[in-house]
């Protein structure tokens, strides 16, 4: 058996490594750096920025711990240098793993010659095109930044999530268009770096796909940090030093030295000649079977952002496992519907499972249990008491359906409920689980007993 994988992001390279471990020959094709968007211009570099932001916030809040004479100098160039070093270190690690004897890493731009053959134009211009054929093909070409069709998007002051990572100095005034995960993370980071930050969100709530209760509370929390968040704002034009938007029928303007276009990402369906071989796709992504990741061509699979199902690195990884297992005729117990998500703002937010609104829409009777970080002993000792936890429980069966929270280490805490939902745990069973004291995870215990 031989598999071609197009794209070396998490969905591509991790599937290649697993396939090779199982004794399958793999040709892995990548036109850019290995690691994909997540490693090179997404999850990892932004988390590097988050750590610097956390340290900087800690210095400013040192008085809460009795430190009153603390001098420091913020050097943004060193922040970028550290970020680049982190990315290069991890990228080198991935490249080392891909040196497996059963993996052939091909650097170049891929296109389909026919349903079983891929043509690659090598990254080195002097090299001749190459062709590879295989029994199965997995498409994992990811996504690209989306943009609004308004005047001014081509101005030098307008940045994507890629360009903002390589700024040479912190903008005095930053306008973020989009109150989703990407927009809020950068808004939080650059507020810590002491930018004046304004977020313009088209919908009535930030994080439209998250629990509405969580979104509203997180908006208040970010507002207390000095981030101005304007919802129901329709951007109509971007100028050199301002952004024009319409809210409730009234035209308004916000000053900005830099503008971050953070209105989401779109599947990278334009990178391959999918129509030529008859693969079905829409602007949202390649159409796949949700249980197998198969396209309408049974031997071709699509995983990760390219299928538009769930644009998260860990989703791509597990979709890749599902696809490979199906190719090899193996069973698994992966439930792709239980997909945790985190927002690395300050404080962090995280979510898994169904929201209260989703349950209502589906006619599921639920009860919602809540707790607050201000009553958590560990949070109090950390001086990080701004936070909230909400657990959604099926009122009839008692099954845990969802968990939504913001507060310190929310991205880590949510994983406990993720595991329990995956194993069909009831509220009574969860209540019997002992939690260490004092820990932040006691907010879950407190909610369960509320």
C-alpha cells in the first residue's frame, strides 16, 4: 500500500508519521514549511506572544504581591526574535521526525494529473516536475486568511494574522476586524503590549460559535482590561488611519495605525485543480463523509481545514487518524463531535460539547450548573479571580453535554470534561470524582455540586 498526502500541517505530517509507523509507504508533499499554519503562523507563534504578554502583565500587576519598586524595559524586537526561535526549534523537530525511511518528503506545489496521480512542481525552479501515483490520496492543504470585500483592504496598514506576527514595533492604535478566536487573541496580546485596541465584530456577540453566556462575560472581562469591543458593527471602509463602520444605522469611525483583518479563514480549495478530477467541493471546503473523511472519490480523503468542518489543529490530527484507519480497515472509538476549543486571551476561554442554546434548538431539556473563580482558593492565591464555569447537563439522563469557561488555565481545565463527555459520564458519576485541593479544577467540582 502507498499513500500520497498533500500538505504537511498537523493533519498531513502526523498522519504520515502514523502511517509509516504502521509500515505504510508515504509521499508527503508540501509547498512551504512543514508544520502548516499552526506551527508557522498560527497556534505556536501566537502562544509565544501570549507568554510574553503574560509576563508583561505580571510585571504591571506586581504590586498585588507586595513588589513596589520594579523597573523593566519592554523590547518588542526580542519578543519577535524569541517567537522565531520557538517556531524554528519545533519545525526542526518535525523535519527530523519526517526523516523516517518510509516517508518521502517532497517540497513543491502539487496538482492532480488524474485521480491517482499527483504532479509536483518543485520549490527549486531549476528542477523538473515530478509525478507520484498511489492507491490512496489524502488532501490536507489547510486554509488561508479570509478578508472583507470593502475598500482599503489592500492598504499597507492592513495586516493578516501572518503579517502581524512580524511587526517591527507595537502599533499605538490597533483596530481588529473580527471578534472571533484569532481577533480576540491578538487583541488581548497587543493590549498587554500596551496598544490601544478596538475590536469590531459584525454579530451581536463575540465568539459567535461559543456559548452566549460565556461570550458576554468574556466581553466584560476584556473590556475591564481596556479593550474596546463594538458588536453589531459592519465595516464599510478602511483608510490609512481609520476604519469606518455602520452600527444601528449610524456611520462611525475608529482611529487606527494598524488594522488586523481577522474575519476567519477559508478552505484552501483554490490550491488544487479539484474540478479536473471530479472532487466535489464548495466555498466552505471539500465535501467529505463525516465518519470516514472520504470525498466523493472513495480513494481520496480530505482532512483538516480543507474540509471546513472544524478549523483546529487537533481536529486535523484526529481526522487524519480517522482517514488512515478507514484506509487500513481499522476500527476506532474517536468521536469527532466532542472537540474542545480554546481561546488564549487573558483570561483564557475554553469550550467543549454542546452549548445551552444548541440544546434548546434541538429540544434537549438541560440544567446548567455554574461556579466562579473568585470562590476558588488557588485562583485567589494567584490573584486571578476573574473567571466563570458553566456545565451543561441533560436534565433527563444526567449525561454531561458541555462545559464552557473562562479564567486562568481554562484551556487545560476543559480537557477533564472533554474526557468525561467522550466516555458518556453522568453528573452523579462526575460528582464522585475527587479533585485535589487547592487546584483550579475545583471550579468544575464546585459547578457540579452547585
